């Protein structure tokens, strides 16, 4: 996919941030649209279907956390990558972002070159839903990797992108213990820096949705999927 075909939605209530970040991303060749609050972001995301959404956390009308949660409920945006861009660096804020379905977290201020490099790394993880069918059935669970869908006990579940990819990885080899380093590399990419608790947060969310017994923790090593 060419850069000009990649659509990025930038959401921030600060006009200067919108102008500077939008300028730098456009200069890199990406197509950029903007919104100044969460309400407009959700409407634009539904209408334009961006490949990447960069969300500020603290905004009027609807903050970034709630906007992210709303966007993750839109089935046709299952492939969309969402990252937060915010000055808030507290752990609770980051965890709230991941709980809401975010793929990553960028702390501002950030240098333009660092931002564009981060965006490139995020977009490498974007996959078009094309190609041959890729459906795996394990027990009462069916994973459709082409459509990013999960069927559990004949009920469709819509998972945030990173939760889906983590589940898909662990379920690809039931019983195998995936080391934390391997999970970070294959699900988040070795060029993307995430907090040490990121995997734990996503596993906790998967346990709530898929079932606690399906995921086993191997202390000091990683996680495995069991049937």
C-alpha cells in the first residue's frame, strides 16, 4: 500500500498540535484528516475508515478513552490501529488506554522525526483483509484471521486488534509456552516500545472474554493457551 493511500485520523483539542503533527505526517506522504474532540473522531472514523487513529486522551465532550471504546465497537474498523498521543505519562492512564482497546501509546512532546518513525512502525502491522481464508477452530473457539472475528459457542466476539493478535498467536500452538519477549516481538513488533505490563493487561481482558481456564501463566517465562 502506498503512503498516499494510507489515511490517518489525528484527534486533539489543541490547534497547534493538530497543525504541527498533521503537517509532518502530510509531508511524509500520508493522507491526514483531523478532529478536535472525541465525538467528531467517532463520526469521522465511522465515515472515513482510517488505517491509523492518533488520539489525545484529555479532550472536551468525549475524551480519548471513551472515543477509543466507541470506535472499537464498530465492526468495520476492526483493522484500524489506535494509538494515544498525550502528555500524560502515568501508568494508570496508559493501562486505561490499553483496556479501551488501544494498540500503542505515544507521549508528547515528541520530535517530528521520532513521531513519523513511530507511525511507520505502527503501520507495518496493518494488514489488508485479502488473500486465502485463514480460519482456525479449537474446541468451542473459531478464529477467523482474515476477518478479525472470534466465534465462541456460536456467538461472535469483536476483540480489539491487539487482543485478537495475542489470542491468535497463543492459540496457534495450544500448550506451547510463548515467552514474553516472543509475544512482544510478534504482536507489538520489536520497534515499538510498550510497558512491561502491556501483555498482562491484554491477557486479563482475554480471560474475561474467552475464559480464565484457557490461559495459563508460566511464572518468569510467559503464557500458553490450553484447550
